[in-house]
C-alpha cells in the first residue's frame, strides 16, 4: 500500500488555506518577569560570534579579504577591480544585514502600523556609494581599500545599474524608499525582479534606436538576499465557480500555477540604523520540468511550463502592441500584486490580530494604476479565503489602499479589455463587476435617473471590446487619492475624476508634490558642491541633507564674489567630468567653454529649436556669429520599443548632431550630442554639469517631474512651461531665476479646438517653425522622407501645440543666452536656485504620506546612531565681500 492522489484534484484549491509561517518574523520568548529568554545553546557563545557594523579600518579590510577568499574563491594574485568591487559590496551588505536584522526585530517587537509601497518600477541606481554614505562608512572603506591596493572611485564604476525601472516613476519610488528609512518609518517596497529590465539602448549607423537585452544579472547581484523560503503560488486562467449559498464567494481552480520567489534588497536610512526592505518577486514554474512529456519525446512540451512562468519577470514593460505582450503585462501585474498581498497578509497574521483589524495595521500605496489589481485580489482573499461578508471586506479594502495618480492624459490611463481579464483572471473580473454594481447603485441613489453620469463613472467602459478603467477602480477602492504637484492634483479633481469628487467629496482627493533625495542627487552626484555647502554653512552634511531647508543659509553668499568664484569653478569641473565621460564612452570631443543645455525627455520641441538655432547661425555673418553664446546641447532618454514617433525623434537628434558637429562654420558656437542608454549613473554625471535644463511639456500634460528638481538642486536654471512642479519651483526660487514660455493650461483645450475646426497653415501661423520643418523634409539631415510621420504630427492636428508655443520658446532661449553672457549674475541665479530647493526633498514628501495618508509613525531602532562619514569641516570665515546686513548669525 502507498499514498495515492486523484489526478483530478491537482491544481484545485483546498479551503480553507492553512497559514504557513516562514523562517522570518520570530521574536524571543519571555519568562514570568518579562525578560527575554535565549532560544538555544550558550548565549555567550552566540553573542561572541555575532558581528556588528564595521567600526575600524582593520574591520573593513578583514571583511573584504574574507569575501575575496570565501565568497569569490580568489587570491590577491588574481583580484581585479571588478572582483574587489564584488568583495567590497558583499562586505557592505554584511553591515547592512546587521542593521536590517535589528530593524525587522524592532518592527516585530513593537508591531507598528506598516506601509507598503507597490511600484512596478524601482530605479535604484548604483548601491555601493549610497550604502556607504547612509551607513557612515565612506571614509573607512576608502582608506581600507587603499590599504588593499584599490581606489574607491575605480570600484564604484564597476557596479552595474539595477535594471528595475525606466524613468521618473521608478526613480520616485527609489527616493521614497530611501527617505522612509532615513525618517525611520516602517515602510517596505514591493516590485518585480526583472531578468532583463527595460532594454539596453543602442544607436545604429542611420541613427535609429536599437533595443538589446540588458542582462544585468549575468554576474551575481551582491545587493540581494534570496529568500527561497518565502514563496507563494499565483494562479492564472482556470474557472471561477460561484457558490450557491448567496455569500458571493467562489472557488477559483484549474489553469496555471506559478511560484513567486522573494529576493530582498536592503534599504538603509541615512544617519540611522533603520534599514528597510525592497522585496522583489521572481517567477518560477511550480513544476518546471514535465518528465512524462520528455520521456514521450515531446522535448519542447517538457519545458513549456517553465518558459511560460519565467517570461513573467523577464522584461519590464513587454510590448503590449501584440496580444501576447498585452497578456504578459496583465500577468506581470497580477503576479506581483498577488504575491505582495499574500506576503503582507502573512506578516499581519504573525501579529495574531484578527483579520477585521487589517486596515488598522496596514496601509498600501498604489504607485500609479499598475498595482490596481491588488484591490480585487484583496477582496478575493477576504471573501473566498477568509469568509468575510462583502460589506466587511469592502470596508477593509477601502481603508487599506491609497492611490497616486501620475497622469491626466486620457490615452495614458490604463485600461484592460474585459475578454482578456475574463480569460486570465476570471475570478477578478467577477469581483470587478460586483464592485461596479455596488458602486453604481450608490451613485444612482444620490443622482437618481442620471444615466449619463452612471456611464461616465462606470468601471466598465462600453465598446468593442468593453474595457475595465483601472484609474476608476483605483479611485473607488482607495481611501485617498493624490496627485503629485499642485496643478496636477487640481486637474485630477476637475477633469478625469471630477464626477468622483462630486460624489465622494473633496476631502478624499489631495496633493503630495513629488520630492527627491538630496543624498543621491546632490551629495553623491556632486560631492564638491556638497562639501562647499557644508563648509560655507558650517554644518555637517547630516545637518542639512536631512533638513534641506537649511540650504537657505546660502542666500547671502550669492552676493560674495569669492563664493561665486568657488561655485562657478565647481560647475566648470563638472562640465569637464561630463566631457571626459563622453570622450571615453563615445570617442567624441566636447568643448567645455560653453553653456551646457540638457534635456532627458519630451524632446521634439527642443530639437526643432536646435535646428532653428543652427539655421540662424548659418545665416549670420562671421562677425555677428562671433557674438553668439556658445552652447552644447545634450539629449538622453529611451523610447519605448513600440513608440514609433519617439524613436523617430531620437533618429532625428542623432542625424542633426552629425550635421551640426561637422559644420566648421558653426560648430564653435553649437554642438549637439545624444547620450545613449540613459540610466541613473549617467544622470549623476549629466545633472551637475548643466547650466540650463529644459522641462517643456505642453501645459497640463506633465504631472510633476522630478528631474527638474534634480537639476535645480545642482544649480541648473530652469527653462520650461508653466506646468507640473515647474510652477512650484518658480514660486520657491523666484520667477526672475527661471525662464518660462508657452500658453497656460486654461488655453490648451481651446487651442486644440482651433487646430481641428479652424486650422491655420504653419507658414502663416509660425514661419520660423515652417522653415525648420521644410529643411527636415528637404533632406538637410538625411532620411529620404523617413521623418514625415513625425512632422505630420505637427502639421496635422498638433496635439502638443508646438505651432502655438514655438515662437515663445525661441524668445525664451534668447533670454537665456542674454542672461548667460553676464556670468556673475548667472552664478547668483544658480546659487539662489539651489538655496530655495528645500521644499522638494523626498523626506518632506514621505512625511506627508506618513502623517496625512497612511497614519504611521517613526519606529527608530533603539541604538545610538552611527557617526557621519563626513565630519564637520572647520568653520570658515564669512567672506568679507558679503554686505554686513546679509551675513548670517553666528552659530
């Protein structure tokens, strides 16, 4: 006799599920006096063997050498810079884990309300430098590695950026995790462990963007900790059969089951022992190899399940212009949210509290609509697995979730076809329909007979096929909704969610203006400027990097010629660093005696402006040209593989650069470069070097922007439209220190109406732009007509109002040129801009979320904070050329 199994039962859910505790989350037992008991063995032996964070150079070198020997199995004789980087990273990870363990134990003991940040992207950047800064070990490791024969800067360059994000959405999430730990808040992030990330951007001979895999995990990632004991089963497809008892419950069974395996990345706080966690999920097959198929000769079928499961976390944003890609993106979103909720629920249950108190102890932030499936998934868990009544479950759900909206553009609001949802997630479509009915009944009760309103507010958009409106689902299922800049939040309230504001009340809809972490975006990327600020303000870095408003102490120094000279010299050296990077990576020589103009995204208007500048320079006589402001323009950024027009823009930039840089008449006054494969590491070189940064979205289309904050924090002046966070930056730094152009948001819709019903030829409306377009069409930059689809977006419809804003844009560029020629006054503007950027710290933003949204409190680890890695510099006398009335009071 042996154990047997009914084949029909394979894949079916056994209810109720038994909650399984993993190897984490334990705390010591206590005796009758409340004293903690040591769990096993000799306590002294254990404590003698437990390490602490490195405290001296000998600790550092011992740890690094240990990893060279035992983790890498290498010797001093065959250790190169990359090996030294790996050993150093593993050594620093050991230090992080010491604090990580203490932090998690502290959370387990105190059981605070916890917040979880769900984001499909986390654009973390390089970790080694950031970890050393936050741990306060930068100088120790620099000296320790020098003793071992290595230069810290060389090792930092060996680290590869984690390919876990693409743009502002992911970088915002990374800043918020850093700030959460630095503010000692109990916040975890949840994302996906992409094998290839977005893609590696290459440029072909004709200037076209090419996409190659980015195998960032080809070498061991020293910053992650595999949690092979933390796994969850995630189901797709199958059948959802409602129970006949009227409870609304259903049994979802059959289909495909995939394993979610956890990988942890430690997130250290600055100047604190608090070390939070980013948990990433990797997809694995439940049964990776079908032996029966293999033995039957069906070799492809034997690994089919494995390949299907592995694909879920292979690539960030698979191309959804194909049915396969669209289905894969949906599977990604559900896989990630289902695994994250299962993990959050397990951790909550470890506290022993009843499920009805879930929302009292858990807050979940949805970063855009990508994680919205978490709402029906939590409903499914509470109803089907926890046997709660619908009303109970819905109350918990709507008190747990918080939704951050990142766009008001209707075409950018995520929707999923109903047939696809029904195929991939049949139970969730049932729940979404139930939510919709429940919600619309309440709307109809308040607005009886208003069928148009019901159609506008329905979670299901009628059409062929029907679509699920994910932004509406996120709004209905969340406790609060916020935009990410004051203008954007107002547009959310008055446009896409206007009906919901009227129905639910204005108090549900708020604003949290985005922020950036000054640790990475000033101290790390611009260390000379950071050191000058600390010296000038007579403060340690820790005093102002966590309280950025202290930068206002720089304002009087804008009047000091001595200080301005130091400031300008640092900007010049940052330009030289960028020029060196371009020469080393692209083999191109860049002049450094010119204004550096940088833009990362929305580049069509900018490249048309560059062409106009080139044509203008060509038309001048040599004597007139000699008076022109010298300028170097840098572009960077990736276009989505299916975004044909954006790829055409990149191609145009590359080919315009070839013509401009080779023209002996003008290349002394204008150079142009496209820097491929944009990343956080490249941004850290670009941003400190910029004199001017362009943020030129059509008014009302940019939610906030964070790169504008990074440029301004580093003393780059802002050229932009009156849009997003540009407005708030101008309010802080003063409009005399920014360069605005273009129409305002209230005029945009009327202008678009005129384009459709009363079009005016471009030649009549904007002759300067017409000339630029004609030169492109005429083949000045090659292409044989390849750019016509891009040009037709301007000639026909012009949704982004380039024909309306172009003249204003050119006039603003002329104002920039005139201002830059007065270098002393320009430097004053630069200093004042940096000094007034205190509002835009992600520390401020995350505290707003904690206090006004999540209702969580700081939970510091009970220990002394480590000393800063950068001791305060000796006090520097205030320059004598500052007017006496402007001198700051002595500290």
